[in-house]
C-alpha cells in the first residue's frame, strides 16, 4: 500500500507539501473546492502517465494548463508537477530463471514534469525509482534514474549495471517505470499501479444493461454491475451471499438480487427481489440509494479483491445517514484486501473512524493544504467530550465542511 504521498504543483496543490501518511482506510474531508477530488485526481494522473504517457495523462484533464497550479508563478524558479510516493508490499519470494531468489519489500518513487512547454507537450524532467531488496538472502538496492535525455538502471536481479541509455524521441513523454522491458522489479511496481481503481457511481449508468464478458471490470460509474453480479452468482465463492446479507441489513424490504440475460443483445441486466413481492423489480424502479448501495457492495466484494487501491467519490450520496456505520464497515472490509481512499462531506462517517484515518483538506490563499486529524495535538482530549464528526462540524479540526 501507499504509506506516504506528496503532491506538488498539481491543480490546487502548491509547492513544499509534507508527505501525507496513508492508512489502509482513508476518508478525505473538507469544504467544496478544497482539493479532495484533486488528491484522487493526482493518483489517477500518475496511473495514466505510468500505463500510457504523461502527454495522455495531461490531455485526459484538458491539457497542461488544466493540470498545473494556475496560482503559482515560475519567475524566480521552476515549479514542475511532482508526485512522490512510498509503497510497502506484502512479502513475496520470487525466483529468477537462473535459480536466484529475491523479495521486494517496497518502493520509493518520484517524478517531475514541466507543464509549461512552448509546444504544449509536457516534458519529463526527472524520474527516480528505488527498491530495497533481499537478493539471495543479502540486502540489495534496485535503482532507476532518468533525466530529460537518458536513464540508468542498477538491478541486482537481472545483473544490469549502472549503464546510461538514451531516451528515444517516441518515448519522450513515457515514464521509464511504466516500461515492461526493464525487469521484474519494475514490472511489479507497474502492476501495483495498474491495479488502482477509481469510482464515482452514477445510478443511471448502473441501471443500464452491460455487455456479458468473461472478466468484467465494474467501471468508474458502475456500468458493468449486472455482468459482475452474474459472475458472482456463478463463482460460488460466497461473494454474492455476502452482498445479499449486507443489503438485507441496510434495506429493510430487500430480499435478494439476481442477474438476467438479454439474449438478443448479448447483455445482462438485474432485478431486485423484495419481501412480499412475487416478481422482481427492474432497475428503473429501484431507488437511487439502493442502486448506489448495490454498486458499493460490488466494489467491496468484487473490485477490492482485484485492486491494489480503490478510490471512491462521496459514497454517501443518496443514502440515509443511519447507514453511515454500514458504509464504513463495508469499506473497512474492503481495506483488508486493498487500500481505500474515500472523499466525503458526511460527518457521521468520522464517528466510525480513527483520527489517523481522516485526512483534512483546507484551502489557504488558493492552495490545498492536507493533514491527518491525528496531527492535531488536542484531538485525543477533544474526543473525551465530542465525537470526531462533531469536532469536524464545529471547525475544531479544520477541513470545514
């Protein structure tokens, strides 16, 4: 999981951000336009840049001018976009073809991008990836470094020494750590980021029939929910039973859910079964809240088991406040499989969290500032008299809703 994250000069983030320590479960709170979504967007930018290129990542956000911080001036010194993170990985003993064995304990990664080029194409200024290894029972260090024109790799696993390689023109906007030919240490780092998933559930999209494919991905808005329900029904691993049980505890009249085939179109839809009703209820007649909760269940019992990180925008939308504990419990279950980051305006969520799990976003002079609630010295004494959600609503913690 990501243990430390630093975002600089990306959208509303400025320079000199202190590394933000992340937990398995993290709720990001703050006022509208304080930068909550921008924190998740920075991770999305990194994922696209890693798997495709920084040019594609910038274009996904509308171009360089929409990615860089518009308030900061670069007259005295350049202020490139910089993203730095530390990863801790579970033990994983691997072998090479030559019979050597090694394990990767974690990664340190940083890249810088110039977003003010004259031709409108972002330029990679630097990139660095390091990993502490155990290679044949001895500590070792993997190191990858890149500047504008060249990169070098020190890799004890492949025996690649610190030799300088030129960056081809067609690779100028591609991160070296996203390459598939460098070696297994880089490959594992790339796969970790490749398995990040981002969700902003849209009930209207969830209700649509989805194409019946073998290995469906839920999709950012929930567009493949019906197909995933079908796969969960067929798998027999208990996921669909957990989903049904969870919905029964949250929606009093809920009995079950089932997928249905649309044979002529090769698609799947679903029906909700309620108590005392013989026929199933088609998606159009199911409430937004139930549809959102159903999608959230699928994220927990399907997506989270396949992802290394799950980011969710405002899961409370359309749900009754009394379900706050249910939602937090669900997301805590998901965090047992992967790291979870959630944006929210719901103070009731905070009552179910520890201070280290709450990230406070404030905007000062147009710049996003982030910190954990646990960094506030008085938070322990405050909690003797107030719930964490109350402290947030009162403005005691900052990140004012």
